[in-house]
C-alpha cells in the first residue's frame, strides 16, 4: 500500500513532469506555427484541419519525443528542492532506507514508461496517419519517386532493375529481373515497359525478352510483345514515402521486417532501428529516473542549479550516444538491437554507480 510519503513524491513527480511537458508543448507549437504559417497560407490550409488534423495529432508525438528528457529533468528539479529543504535528510533520518525512498520514484517511472510504450507503438502511429496526410497536402511532399536506375532485391537471389518509374501512371521503363543460383545466372527477363493492373495485381510486360539457362549451360530464349504476369514486386517498392515507419504500429513493424527478411532484402534496417528505439525508450525513463534520484538527493552547495546542470549534461550525452550508435547501425554493420540498447546499458551502469554513492 502507498504511504503518505509515497503519495507525496508521486504527486510531486507527476505534477512537475506534466507541468514541464505542457509548457514545452505550448512553446513548440508557437514556434512551429511561426515556422509553417507561410505554408499554411500559401496552400490554403483550413483552420479546422490545422488545429485538429495537425496540431492535436502533433501533441502525442512531441510528448513521446521528449518524455525521457523531461522525466529526468522533473526528477532532478523536485528532488533537488527536497534535498535543499532538508526533506531527504529528514526522511532518511526517520528510518526510511534509500531503497525504500526509491519505490515511489520507480512506480511513477514505470507508469510513464508504460504510457510512453503505448504512445510510441500504438497511439502515435495512428495519429501520424492523419498528421502526415495533412503534412503531405499542405506542407511538404512526403512521397517521392525513387532515383533513376533503381536496383532492389525482391526475393532471395532475385534482383530487379528499373531505369525510371512513373508513379502516377504505375509504369516503369527499361525493366529487368535476374535470378541466381549461387554465383550463376539462371534466369533473366527484360522488358521495355511494365505497367501494373491494380484490379488484378498483375504486371503487363511490353516488348519482353526472357533468357533461361539450365544446369548444363544451355540457353532457352523467348520474346513477345505483351505478357501479363505476377511478380514479387509492389508499386510501393518503386517509390519511397519519407519515414513511412512513423505510421506503423509495433505489429505492422514486425510484419514488415519479417517480409523484407523473407525476401532477402536489407531494406528493413531503418525499420528495425525504429522498432528497437521504441522498445528502448520506455526503459530509458526508468534508468534516467534512478540516475536523477541518486544525483540530486544529496544537498550540495549550488543546490538545484548544480543538479540541473549535471542532469542536462547527462541527458544530452544520452541523446548524443543514441544518435551516434543508430548512425553506426544505419550505415555500418552494428546490429540495430545493440545500437538502440547501448545507451541504456551504459547509463544503467552509471545509475548503479551513483546509487552506490548516494546518501544512505
């Protein structure tokens, strides 16, 4: 059962956090309006759409973006004030252990971590669908054709090439497919033009040429003017939607990653980074809360200012470390799981060390 001191700390924790995050959201919205008002006016965005479709759906996104930062700052702020007013000393002197003192902090952090997990994996992907439609209509074009001379892997050992693709006509030009067994080419299809029939889901090949090579090296050739066929190729593979993973919940992310791995493609890497960041973020709230309590529970000369300075420095170190590790994962050989969890692991050890040095 919660004691009076537990309710007191939880109230201070949650009150400080929601007060700080509310102020931040108001400031961010004001700056965002000033930055995008020209686009709203130029593209004649309706006021109702600006408020409901964009800014109402904008709030959960920014809460979750800054939740661990402001959790940490909130803990530092009110715990430093308690320490400065000798409340921490009084609590510990009354026989309450430091471990017991951590209980309401950890309970609050777990509640915020669950809240963050729900926001990042379920609510925000849903609100992003509406927000991104508004953004694509009135602010910037999120859908772009892929660059010329597109190469992609559509199945294991099967590669496609398209010189150019017109998204509005669902038509690609200078198309080819190559299939390998080991290092040996066994099948090649070329066509001057391919067009997708959205009703049947089939591709129509124009002026096509097919070359098949059997196990002894004999070649079989076939050509024609038109052929309808099913390919392991979607129209969406030939153009990209900027940061489309923002619209995917956790289950959709897992399904997309599994589909890309089944095809043998490496296009899932950014999606896997996003997945692990969504899982690591809520855990970071708990770890940073532990660090915040251990760091600010001691009464020091300089009070809140010293604690806030150290806390903000640690927080930005965490953010920098997360960015560096994800860049190494996106453009290097570092596993997305390791890249996303390295900051948590490092800061967990920092938290345990600070706990050991905290006043008892």
